[in-house]
């Protein structure tokens, strides 16, 4: 257990993210849920790296958000202006497209639905995604 409180907080966030990913994978997850589990694992890995850096007193690694259109897309993301004046993270391919290739849920882009993933932007809009999954807010 880290000594520094801020490192302890990031380590706890990592553990929560991993526990949330396990919960998502229970049962018969849809593709969008599998992507959500991947996002949670990556979030946990970032938080663990931050905890280690904070404990060591070194620079905290800069977090990069996944592509807002499909978190599986590779490449460093940059903020782009999207509908309703939202700034979202987009990979190079989605930044280049007028109509980005979005992950689909029930035949439409995931962000048009009312899932926990859509309400939180896979955690991009709010930092408490792991806790919300653990509390049971992920409805299938």
C-alpha cells in the first residue's frame, strides 16, 4: 500500500476499475460492454501507473482519453468539436472523417443510446465510471 494519500487514492481507483471490468464481463456482455470492460482495464492501468509515479515522487504520466467514437481505435487522440458544441477526443481516422466510424450498439452509434456508456462517454465525461458499474448502474 502506498504511503502517500494521493497515491493510495489512485491505487484504489485502479482496483475499482479492475473490479468493475470483472463485473461487466459477467453474464453475456454485448460488444459495447466488452469495449467498456477494455476501457475500464485501461483506466485502471493508467491509475496504477499514476499511483506508482506519485509514490516515487516522479512525474505523473499524461493520461490520453480513448477515441470518443470507438474506444478501440488506435492512435493518440485530440479534442475535436462535435455536435451540440461538445469537445470530444478523437483518433486520427475519426478526426479526418465527416462521419466517424462509431462503435454500434443495437444498430446505431453507442453515444445515441441511454446506456451507462453513453451517459458517461465511457468515463470521459465523469471520473466515477468504475464506482457506477460497481453500484449496479450498468443495465443490459
